[in-house]
């Protein structure tokens, strides 16, 4: 049996899934940033991945987990 944590791990490891999440939700989770942008973000204490993760988990829950659990009941 797969757990929600397993589902999240599989989704975050799937490049196409993350790319589509970013496209649909307007985030930049896991995207490479140039050196200057990364340095500015670090100096300002901004981590775009940390900002996107709660939304990613919610996305996986709604569009992967709920349909997966629902299909097991049938």
C-alpha cells in the first residue's frame, strides 16, 4: 500500500509532473536559477522552493492522492 508520503516523493521525483505543477500554479519549484539570482535570493533569505512546497503538497493531495484513494474503494 502506498502512503501519502510515498506519493509526494514519487511526484517530486518526476520531472514532468513538477514542470506541469509549475506551469499550472505559477511556481518555479526545482528550477535552476542563474548565479546572480541565487546569490540575491540567498542574501534576502528567499527560497522559492520552500514557498512552493506547501502548494505542491496540496496539489498532490487534491489531484493524485484523493483520486488514487477513491479508485481503491471501487
